[in-house]
C-alpha cells in the first residue's frame, strides 16, 4: 500500500491548508479575534502601532491556522480591522509597514511560540504524541486518508503543534495509516491456521472448466422463494460454516475495521482479491467469510419466511376464499332446501299444536315439499360447507395441506440450520427439529401420546385430531407437521426462536445493553433524553399536562361556534374533514412569478452547479479508501447519479469521447463509489448548505418532520419484495422507500423496506439514523398501524409521534383522575377501564430506561425490540408498561388533534402534503422503465433509491437557492413581497428542469448564479 500523497487530497483541502480561503464568519471572528487582557497587554508592549497590530495578527493567525504566514498581508482585512481597535491602532493600513519588517516578524513569532506554548512539528515529544493519536485513530476507525488527514491537522491545532508543510504531513499520516493497516492484516491473518488460509485462497480461484470462482457463487443472494432455493441457501450456509470463521475470537480487533474489510471484499471482483498482498488477501477473506456466514444465515431464513407467508399460508388463504366463493351457490341451494323442510315441519307442528303430533303426517308433508333424500343431502351439504364458520382460518389450513410436499421440502432443509430458543420457544424448536422423523414414510402411525398438543392451534385442531379416516387416538401426520411448522414460523418471527450466527434473525435479547454497558452509558443517555431515574416527578408532570389538555380542549370546544369534533351519544368522537386553506391572490401571484423567473436547466448541469456550491460529489470515495482519486471524478459520479435516479441506465449518459463518461469508467465508479454511506455523506453536505439559506427559515425550523413511503414495483424475481394489490397490481410485488423530509423541505434520509409498510416501528428505526440536519421533535405520518407501544417508544426517545388519524371514532382515550370533570369529553374515558396505571410504569421504569438507552445508542432497533415486548399478541410485562406510558402521549396527541384550535392538526396536514409533493417530484425524476425498479437485491435497491434521494435533495437545494435570489431581487425592485406569502413558496417545482433525453455534462459550472428569466417572456415548457 502506498503512503498518502497530495493526489489523495481534494483541491479544496490543498487550497485551505494553513491559509485563509475566504472571509471569516461572525462566529469565527468572535471565537478567535477577541483578545484576552493578557493578549492585549503583550501587544501593547510594542511602541509602534504597526508592531502592536502585527503582533496581534500573528497571534490570531497561528491560533486559527496552526502556523504563521510568511506574508501577514494575506490575512483577511476583516480580521485586521477587528484587532486594530483592541490594540489601540486607529489606522489598520499600517500593517503594510509591518509586512516590510521581516526580522520583526520573526522576533514576534519566536516570542509567541515560546510564551504561548507552541511546539515545532519536529519536537520529539510532539512527534510521539502525534503518532499515538493518528495510530489509534487509524486502528479503530475506517476513515479514509483525507478524513484522517483532516483529523491529524485538527489535533495539531488543538495541541499547539505548528503545522509542517502539507507534503510532510500527508506523508507522515500515510505512513502511520499503512502501519496500522499492516497491523490489522497481520492480526486477522493470525486467527486462522495455514490450512484455513489456503482453503480461503481457493475461494478466489477459478477451477478448470469453471466460469466463476467459488467466491462468486457464495456471494450470490437468493432471488426466489422456493423449496429448491431454500435448499440451495442451506447448502451455501453449510459451506460457509464449514470454513469455521464464525468461531474465531475477534474481540481484540475493532469490529468496524473487520466490517470495512468485509465490505471491500464483498464489492470487489475475485481477480482483484487474488492480486492483493498475501496478508491483506487472507485478512480480507477472513472478514468477508464471517460476514457472508451472517448474510447466508439471514438469507436462508428470509427465503423460509417468504416461502411460508407467501407461497403457503397466503396462497392457501386465497384458495380458501376462492373455494368458499365457488361454494356459495351450492350452499345457497342446500340452505333453501333445509329451510323449506324446516318450514314444513314448523307448519305441521302449528297445525297439530292442540293434539298429539302425527309423525306420519309430518313425514308425508316433508316428502311432498322437498323429499327426504333431497333434505338429507342438503343437510349434509350445509354441515360440510359451514364446518369451519367459527374459524375461517381452518379452511385455509385445509388448503395448506394440498401444499404439503412444498412444506416437507422446506422443513427437511431448514432443520440443518443452527437454532436457539428463549424460554417461550424451547418446546416449539425441539418439536420442529423432530419433524423429519415424523414424515409419512418414515413414521407409519402417529398417536396423540406422541405429539405436543399445545403446539396445535385452534385452526389446526380438527385437521390434526379429527381425521375421520384415522383411529380415534391417531393424528394426521401431514396436518401435525404443518401445524408445528406454522408455530415454529410464528415463534421465529417474534424472536422466541432465533438463528445462531445471523443478524436480522439473531436473538434480539442479546442486543439489549447489559448491566455493565448500561451503567457506562446511563448518564449520557439520560442527559441527552432528559429522562430522570426517579419516574414520579416525570409522570406527575405528564399527567398534569394531560389534565390541562383535557380542560383546554373541552373549554375551546364549548366556546367555539363551529365544532370540528363532536362526541356522539355512543361516547365516540366524530371529527369533521379539515377544510383547505385558500391561498391569497398575493401568494398565488408570487408563486407564479417565482416559477416564471426560475432559470431553465438540464439535470446534469443542475447537479454540477450544486456540487460547485457544496462539494458534495467529493464525498464519493473508493470502496477501499486507498485508491488515488481519479481526474474529473465528480463528472463521473454525476453521470452515475443521473443514470440511477432517472432509472435510464448508462446509455443516455455515455460519451465515448469523454474519458470521464465512458462505459467502463462509469461502471467502475458505480460499483466502487456509489454506496449508502457515500450517499449519506454527500447528503449531509447538502443539508448543511440548505440550512444556511435565508428563505429556509421562512418555511420552518426543522423541528417538524414527516415520513412516508414511496412504492416501487419490482418486476424482477426477488425475495426482497412483497405483494400488495393496491400498489403493485394483483400479481405484482415491490418495495417501499421510506423517506424523511422536514418542514424546511429538506430530505433527511431514507431506507428500503420489503413490500408495503404497515408498522410505524420502521419509522423510528430510520429516525434514529438520519443523514443530518436539525433534529426533529415532531414526526408526522400518514394513517398506518400504530400501537400504544409505538407512542411509548417515541415519547421515551424525546419525539412527538403525530400520525394523521383516520379512524377517530374507534380510538380509546385515557385519563388519570376518574373523578375529574372534563364536560363533554368525559364520555371519551367514562370509567376506570380508561384510567392509566402509573404504578405499572413506575415498577418497570428502570427497564424502560435501559430500552431507551439500547435504542438511542444504536445497540438495537425498535423493530427488533418490539419482537420482545409484543410477545406475539400477548405483551410482556415490559411491553404492557411501555404501552401504558405510550397512552399518555397518544391521548395528548389525540386531544391536540381534535382541538377547536386547528393549528396542530393543520401542521400535520401541511407537512404530509409537502411530502406528497416531494414524492411527485421523485416520480418525475425516476421516469425510466415505466418507473419500475429492476433491482432484485437489497443492496442494489438501497444504492439506486439512495441516488434518487440525493438527486431529489440537490434539486430542492438548487430551487431554494434560486427562489431565495428571486425573492431578494423582487424586494430590491420594490415588489411587495410579504413574509406570509414567502412561507407558501415551494422548492418542489420541476417544469424548468429537463430530466429526459440524452445528457450532457460540463466540468465548469457557472461561478455565479444563472440569470433569472424574464417573467413576461413566453413560457416554453421543457
């Protein structure tokens, strides 16, 4: 590995190293340029004004840059003026005389160095401390050479070590980084025997007659949900487990370094890995083998999960519904026959009510009306077709038996996986592992004494125990095996059964902070979340807020002439539809005027211009973090972003005459530079710039955010998709891109989930891992599933969960004091069944705090936690306490939602409308291939939709910058622009942006903003 050279540093870094690159901000002037009394006293020891000012300039220069400038006149004049008055200099221009006195400058730099404790970079102690810092950072972090160089520079500034030349520093950082990389390779390689290392090396070799290496085969994720695919995944997992890498003791090696090694291996061709040095190759293969084992475990269970849910249970349910529909005419005819017979009998009974019933007369009447044979057949039909009316699922389970061969193959494969179980899943796991012994053909008969009857659910009981073709003490083997498999699948999904060595299907309990970890993190977690260890004052404050909210809402409702919410006679709350707010003529005209003045632009030019403002495309680094930066890399990245975000592929962006836009170059950049982590870093740059614009402050503070899903049909075969006829068609499948946007119209991040989302827990998962921007306090969502536990988790973590409620009459309100009088709102919580159990919360408060700590530190995800607290429909004690805590937040939310003051409700509505408009812009950009996502694997889905999210934010930032310029221009021209009208402007317009056709890229974006269009000129729509 080569040491770091200047080619690894961006032009921006080289330009900014040890020098001023622009006008300092107000905060920088306040931080560095306000001299202390001691500073002023030392400067005033100089008799001449130019020397006093020169001394102060040299002092501030070394504090800000870490070095002295050879020419003091290179200091920005704003700094000079700021310092002049502090050292009694009336004319700052006298600094020019100081610049001519080089000996005086040297005298001052020596004095400042000695008095203020600065050390030369060559100082032995400074060298040792510097080496220790960089080595520790390089060993424990995965930062690339540029970021490590920045941290090294910052360390020198903090510790008052004068900066050396940029070449010297970059070479020293590179040498230390190389040493730590070799240390890592050696440490990882030492974990395996020479025999294991040789076996690993064989994975990257292509055998005689083979087209691909074994590594390529083992890296291939599943695309189908069939028994054959499941068997292949189990075989793949067995091969990887056979490498015995999961059992290695890697506790002394930073886990993020191992993951970084693995990520490089997973994204690199086998031929490239073969060409690595021996130590690096072994280390890469070890790290990659461990991660591949985890992925193969999860892939195996993903296939099993989808196979059971989609191919077996849901298909059986569809067939059951279809069968029930087809049987309705027969049931109708039989019911008419039975009804006729019963009517005849009842008529005969009424006729003979005063005398003994004549049985012969009854039979004669029945024979005349319907006939005994027909009546008996009709009765049999009714009994047959209504046997499972009390449990509709039982019919589906009967249909499931027709797919027993599929289920048998799945069970036979899956028992080879290494499973574990918590107390609630031990019996289920043991019986599931025994199922192959019970297969028909291996076990001739199965009696009730040989089964675990508690695993047979109500929907299975008749099929398992009531087969009329078997003896009374015998059970239906196929039905019992199916019942146990369904019970196993249910326990697996809720975490009572788990897979050893996996990630998503691992034991969720192991991810909770243990007692030692919690004690170490407790103070920081409780401080950041503002949660007390003693729950009583906290709960008293919350219940006080709840009482006040009830009274305020009740009072406003009684005093309002037009009540949007009313309590019906049934005690249920009914809420009128929110009326739209009409825009004023002034606001409409301002929006029209701004849209007409926005410059027309092609999407590639827009991306390059935004990069010129933010440098965001410079965040795309090579997967290995060690490759020299290519020339014109931003152009290649922009082209790849257009290809991905517009869903058009490479063909429209390729220019064979441009080295940065050739197919090979673009393919290399796409595979090695475009990743979720680089998308995230680039988006952070956009968010940072977005938040500085004056116009953004008119839209909001960033405290309100919303999350919603954008659905994409995925035509390719994939286990990473789900069915939903409403969004993907009757036979189609797809994914949902959950994305976050705040009230400043900035996209904060997003991630991909399978199918469609009905659970707001995924919302919290992403909310705890945003790309940047202000931290939201209130999170609006559209109508979706939300439970009391979800409200509790959001509240614990300091968020106001604000779903837009569509089923208000069915919602349950809670109160603290059953005797409190809330007027008409008393009917919402009329009895003690609606009273909060604060004692339950108090008893479980320490565990609730540990849950909050586990989530806020990233130790586990909210969706993983809910597998523990929900208990598969029977919440655990912790889950009940969490739900009770959530009922306070939920009731506060609902009271605010139905308040006669519509501010809160309208804020939610407005924010969700903003998100819908953003999704419309996303659809406009993602126009290729009919807007369908042709990515079967999750990594490809996340990469491509991450590119879409970034391009969306670049468009929003570009629009916002130009709207800001238009507003300022109109005001400068005397046009009446009101703040309330500016707040209704939207940066989500697209008519001025060309996103179609062949794409041209320029390396030189404009140095200034483009000329605004004349709003009176004809509108030529792009």
